[in-house]
């Protein structure tokens, strides 16, 4: 059974979000998982998707020319070579976090009968999270390749969180309701005929936490 509850194998697309130089050599470096590890897994996922006939959507954050990050045409705006050097089926430029907002993604996926969206790229807690929630609300099953993604640390008026904390907590939350969280190797195994990873649910996730806390 596919992730969205329909019988049969999932009709997947892989969406690779914002794998741009800004996150590698620019002013917003991914810290966790280590960016070179994430890039390696992104490349592996794209290669496996191509071999399995899974369409690949590449997304590129696009900001005005005077923006401090992702300024159109700047080195940081450019797709990283791991993605730029590989074939893709569709390219989307976006201005907001969700790859759906202001783009043709929904229509493009629907025209191809896609029922499951596999998400990789950057950042776990921002554009990935927005796209994952949006995809769920559009009725798709969602898979999140946790080791082909990544986060940065934050500090602001609400407090401070490390990149590892942000990535881990978002992954736990995704698994509880929004996506099947998995390693790239497991996702590739599923493409090659192995079992698809399953998501969890809020009730079961909460009960486990309460039991482990002795509640």
C-alpha cells in the first residue's frame, strides 16, 4: 500500500530543494548533518531516482538582486554542482518557502499521476518543512530523506537551538504525522523493490514518549 492509502506501488517524484552554493560555500552554511555528507546522499538519491524512472524536480530559491542571501545571479544563488551536473525533469524557481507556492508544482505532479513526494535538500526546518506540510495537505504521501537534508543553528529573541537539535526535532515531528522519515539508503532500497518505509502517528509517538518518561 502506498503512503497515501492507495493500493499498489507509490508513484513517486523526488523533489530536491534549494541545493545551492549559499548553503555550502556561502553565508548560510549547513551544519547538521555535515553538508558534504548531505550532498553525497542527495547525489545518490538523484542517481537512484533516474535509474528507477522516478521523475526529479529541482527547486531553486530566487531572491531579488539586492538580497543578502540567494540574490538572483549571484554565486550563492547558483545550484551546487552535485545537482547542477545531474539530469532533472523539471526546474522550479520559488520566492517563498514552500515549493508549491507561486509555482506550477501541484499541476506538474498531478499531470504525471504522482501520489508520493520524496523530499531532499535544504533546509529541513524551513523550505523542506513547508513543502512537506503543503504536500500532505494536497493529499500526497511524503517521504523525507533525513540524511540528504540539513539545518543551520538559530539564535533570536525566542532562544537558541543548534543545527542538530533543529534537524532532529523536525525529523521526529515529521515522522509523527507528516512524512515517512528515512535514510537515503533505505529509500533507494525501496525504489529497487524493497518495502517502503512507513510514517507514524501522533498518538503512538506521544504514548511512547510518555512511557519512556515513566508517565
